[in-house]
C-alpha cells in the first residue's frame, strides 16, 4: 500500500502565467544513480483534486534532456503556456508518466498543485 502518493514537490502559481518545471529522476532511494530516459516518452498531466476520476484538465508532452549536474538523460521538462491554466483555480493533482520503448510504464508518484485565480483573465485573451 502506498502511504503517501503525493510525494512529488508541491507547486503553486497563478493561472495564466508561463511556467516551466524540471524534474531530475533518480532510482528510488539512491540520489547517486540517475534514472536513464533515453528512448522514453513522458507526459505531464493535471487533474482536479475533487474529481480524481475525471479527465485531465492539462496534458502535455515532456522533453527529455541531460540534467545540469550530469551527462545522463534523466531530466524531464514541461512548459505550461498561459492558455493551459488561465481558467483554472483551486487544488489539483499532477502526475508524470514515463513510457519506455518496450511499452513499460513508470509513474513516479503524484504531487499537489495549487493554481491561484488570475484576477485579470481578459488581459491574456
């Protein structure tokens, strides 16, 4: 049984802002061994905290890059455009899904994301 599924870092921002997130992956319990992502695909999704069985409100392909502190391709980045979150406000869950070339899937837990109300949404339209 998973005791704390929300173990990824908490994220807070105002809806409609341009946001970039970087996740460096390592093997569980071993911060010295990078998790190799060569040949993998990754996705970043956000879902409403209240409606966990609904569809994601945001789903974006992640980029795989070499991390800044090593030569290993163990870094995932995602860029959220203003239009991705301008109409969102509240508590959400984000999740990263990694799929390797054989179709095996790894989900490194989930995290809580708070998106604060944008008080001037019309400026972004």
